[in-house]
C-alpha cells in the first residue's frame, strides 16, 4: 500500500521528468497538468476543502 507521502514524492519526480524532457512547452504544460497537478489536488483535496477553523477546538 502506497502512503500519501510516497505518492507525493512520485508525483514530484514525475514533474521533474516532464520539465527536463525534450517535449515542447505546450506538451509539458499539458502533461504537468494531467499527470501531476490534478493528482496532487486530488491527493490533498480534503485539506483544501475543509475550512482551517474546523478541527481546532
């Protein structure tokens, strides 16, 4: 079972691979969005949707 931290590390490594690739900037932007940023947002959506005041009683 993959932990959240391991998945985040994989996504950051994937981002570096995409950035260092020889693809066009347009292709890089699309790949980063699809393969890195969307999965990262999904991974941390519970933190971005939950108000900061919640759970700090």
